[in-house]
């Protein structure tokens, strides 16, 4: 059965596990389970995710670069090795202030 997950039992680096693509947002699953997901994203400078809501809490961890994370209309500039929790059912959006990579961990209730 195809799970679309990263290979288990193998050492890896978030930074080196995904590449940037010009004028795009690239994503890949690290783990995908019924109870939640861990995904890796690479955003080119100027790219982003439009405002939306999700029914689950989500942790954003910046691997490299700089992003503007907007939660409930409030802007938070995050840089490498910083994180923020986006609460369930609160609107949020993201903009790449420079190219950046992030890990998104979503926990389902």
C-alpha cells in the first residue's frame, strides 16, 4: 500500500530533503497518518498560501529563510529555527519574505 511517506529508519535532513522551484511552492509528506501529518514545504521568494482555515492545530517550524505567517489577521515574521502554532479554525496565511523551507505538523483532534 502506497503511503506517500518519507522512508523510515533512514537518517535525513529537512533542509536537504526538498528543493526550491522557481515561482512555486513545493511540498512533500514526511509522515501521513489518520491522526495527523508532517509535511515539508519549500517556498520561492514572493510565493505564499492564501488565507484559509483548517479544522486542526498546526505547528509551523522554519528550517531556513524568512516567512510572514498571518494568524487571525496578526502578522508574525519567523526565521530559521523559530516556530508558531496556528490554532484550529482560525484564519491563517503565509508569505515568503525570502525563499524558505518549513515543516508543518498538523495534529487532528
